[in-house]
C-alpha cells in the first residue's frame, strides 16, 4: 500500500488553482481578482463586484447596465416555487426553505457545464426566495421585486415591504460585497465537489447552501446575537465567557481556519456597523465582549491565535439594518451565491472530478 498523508479537515491541502480570491491568513488580507476586497466594499456595488468575479474585470457603464437588467429580468419566482414554499411548515428554518426553494429551480436538469445565464438567473432569485418566505412568516402579502432598485436595495425592499433606507442599503451592500467570495471555504468546496461530477449548477449550489447553514460556518452570526443576549451587561462578559470556555464551548464569531490574525472583513464591518450604531448600547457591548473574549481566548487557548472572524461584526451590521437573526445566514447566502457560482464556473472550465481518499483503519477479514 502506498504511503498516505492524512490531513483531518483537509487543513493545508490545496485542491485547486483559482483566480478569484486570495485569503492571506497570516497578514489578514483579502483580495478579489487583483483588488482589495475592503476597497471594493467602500467604492463599488454588489453588481460591480459580481461582474468582477464572474467576468474577470470591473464592468464599464454598458456592461454594468447589461448585468443589472439581466438580474432584474430574472428576479421573479416561478409560481410553482412560491406554491411549494407555501406548503413548508412555518417552523422550518429559513436556510432549509432556501435550500428547498433553490433546488426547485433545477429545471436545467443535468445541464453541464453551467452557463452565465443560469448563474445570473439563480443569483437574482435567491433574495426573492428569502424575502417571499419572510413576508409569509410575518403574515404580509409578499411584494413583487422592483425593477427600479439595485440588487441590495431590492432585497431590503422585498424583506420589509417598504422603501429602503439609503444608509441601510449602503451598509448592507458593503457586507454583501465583503462576503461574496472567500477562497476554498466549506460551502464553496461543497459546490465545487458536486459540480466536478458534471452535475448541474442548481445541485451544486443546493449543496453549498447546506454547508453554509452549519454553525461552524455561516450559521455563526445568530450565535453571536444569542451570546450577546445571554451576556446582557458589560460586567457579565467575563464570567459568562469564562464559564463557556471552561465548559469547552466555542465562542461564536471567533477563530478561523485560515486567518491567524484579525479577519480583514471583521475590521471593515466593525467600521460599517459603528457608522450605523454609534449610540447603540448593543454595539458598545459587542466591542467590550470582543476585547474580553480576545483576552480569555489567549488565556484558555494559548497560541491558537483566535481572533474575531467575519461573523462577529456581520451580526452587528445586520442587526443595525433591522434584520432579525433568522435572516443572518440566509443573507450571507444571498452574497455568497456570487462566489459559489464563480467557483463552479472556474471548476467547469478546468474540470477533474474531486475524489480524495480515506485511510481504512478497520480490521481486515481473516
Ligand atoms: N472558541 C473557543 N475555542 C476555539 C474557537 C472558538 N471560537 N475556535 C477554535 N477554538 C479552539 C478549539 O477548541 C481548538 O482547541 P484545542 O486545540 O485545545 O482542541 C483549537 O482552537 C483549534 O480549533 P479547530 O476546530 O481545530 O480550528 P479550525 O481551524 O478547524 O476551526 C472554526 C475553525 C470552525 C471557524 C472555529 O474557529 C470555530 O468553531 N469558531 C466558532 C464558530 C464561528 O465563528 N464560525 C464562523 C467562521 S467564519 C465563516 O465560516 C464564514
């Protein structure tokens, strides 16, 4: 038998070359195709950055208008998808509803390789699925998407059914840009694995949604809100966190497989959140909890280099724009769909089935 190298959790294993993003975990840097993600979040819009990731360059005016109108033209859900969502019991969580709704868009059958038209159609519909379900849960009649609004503004409009606040749109746009893409994370890898079998785009993204849902990945920000609620006051931060660490629990919003310094997205989102929440006691408590948690993590997990990840201040931004915590992870899916699709296109352009091995440690038959 050949010598096998084992890497639990595939840590340190490079499975693909990519032109999409560089995640530099040592220096805390994030690049999307030759641009700092942080600068893109400040200067560009959701559609411009999606264009960069999908087509390889920032769009000129004509290209941007074309992409915007293609997204607008694809926002409406087929009536059978709405009818199916209406059949799902109200206690089923939003990520499961999104996973189901997206999987129903799979009328492309076994269409492979994926096309840009499919990518645009899917990206346009993900926010509509989430907003449609949210309106139903709140007992409101879902509003139809608006063709005069950009992707982020329309998402907020559909979620609330009212004209979106511009400061909220800008803050949410920054969040959605900063989370569009992030290298070979668990959900992206899941999507690439499915796509590598020459299965269709919808199946690949359905798998990615399932991976994003987990609390160790995209499910963390609602855990941050829950933790903040339980902590309640600055005085309670240290005893609460100490007890959690003594019980071997994980502090949500801290730690990252790649970043061994502060996640650059966390830094940028802290600024975005502070602009909206300067006077909010919740935000003041969050910055205090961060400080105490960093000290205690160093005490309980010395040398592990556990810092704030994207989810900590993502929770602050989404809370500040008025989203309930049940929408945090689905909103992450709204943005990450762009990165998933970019990776699935990249996988298809140079495909080889992803098929690692396992090391048999059971007994041999006599
Ligand atoms: N709180 C307490 N301890 C932690 C934390 C944490 N948040 N994160 C890691 N550790 C500890 C582990 O207990 C382990 O300690 P040990 O060596 O004494 O057993 C050590 O640090 C290494 O942990 P691993 O699980 O091996 O680290 P890994 O790189 O596999 O995990 C992960 C990364 C899953 C993100 C982890 O840090 C974690 O669970 N964080 C909390 C959940 C979270 O915020 N997830 C969002 C990540 S960002 C994203 O996916 C978009």
